C-alpha cells in the first residue's frame, strides 16, 4: 500500500530522551522527559492502543 511521505524534514525513528508510563488510576499514558523527570503531556483519549507515537514505553 502506498503512503504519502511527511511534509518537510519529518521525524524518523523514536523521540530521544522521552518515555511514557501508564497511569494506573486514570488508565491513560503520560509522557515524561527522562533527563529532568518532568511530566510533559497526558493522552486524552481512552483505549488500549492510545499511546504516544515514537516514544519509548516503560
């Protein structure tokens, strides 16, 4: 199946220095910065496959 390439430079591979964890209370994924340990973002959609793309799962 043919796909359209990303516009501009685009991202290739995983995003460095970031990880995602599943919050057991809300059952959503949270993206964190591995260098500083800060929370960056939360997913807003529920679902089994609602993870951040290109971010390492822990």
